[in-house]
C-alpha cells in the first residue's frame, strides 16, 4: 500500500484509484447511513476529491482507511448541518402523498423511511456513532479513532443516540 500512496502523492491518479478501490463500498454504506441514499454518492465523491487533495497530509499510511473514513464523516456532517439550516420537504405515503398512484411500487419504503426519519432526528455526532458502529461494523475504539474523540465519548454518544431512537419509537426506557 505504501508504494501506491507514494505514487498517488506524486500525482498518479491511477495509483490513487487503486488505493481507494477496496474502500469504496464501505465508504458508500457509511455515507448512506449518515445522509441517506439520495446524497450518499455525492458525499462519497466529495470525500474522495478532498482525500486526493489532502493526500500530502497523510502522516500514518497504516491508518489510511481511518483517515479516509474521517474525511467522509466530516463531509457527511457538513451535509447534515446544511439540511438543518435548509430543511427539505418529504414524500410521506402515510400522509396521503401519492394517493393518485394506481400502482404503488414503493410499498417496502415506509419501514426504511421510518428509520431514515428517526436517524434524521439525531444530532450529527450521535448519528455518526450509530452509523460507524452498526452500519460500518466498527468496534468502538475504531469509531473513536475515526471521529477523533475518546472511546468514552463514543460510548456516551452511542448511549444517548440509542435512547433517543427508543424514545422516538415509544419504547419504554426503564
């Protein structure tokens, strides 16, 4: 991997592409978990462009994957912050949107939308630990490294996020 990093740092885009290729699926899944599938490709692309530009700042090649994931998380949080300032309208079948449809091709979506809506209510920091731990399947220590915080902070954010999700679904917290 070091030779690919060295070649990429010298401007070889092909080396950079070979370097990131094994990580693309995982990055996209994390992005989709953070910002939803509609914006995941854009966030992933933005993170890769940023990584290409910042490759010279990579000081620990053995932590390339964590470094790349950290860039992605920062880009995803920026999107979430923008959404809070500029909320979007949502399509909600339960509220009667799309009632004119003769054929409902989106029957499986309400469950997915419910989860996306619940995740959207979370603070970006809480959402990040949920996505990294449960979607990316990272151990808490790696989540902490990715986010640049202490493991105890990750544990408390995860606890708060799970409580918030339970509260949103009306589950007893006792």
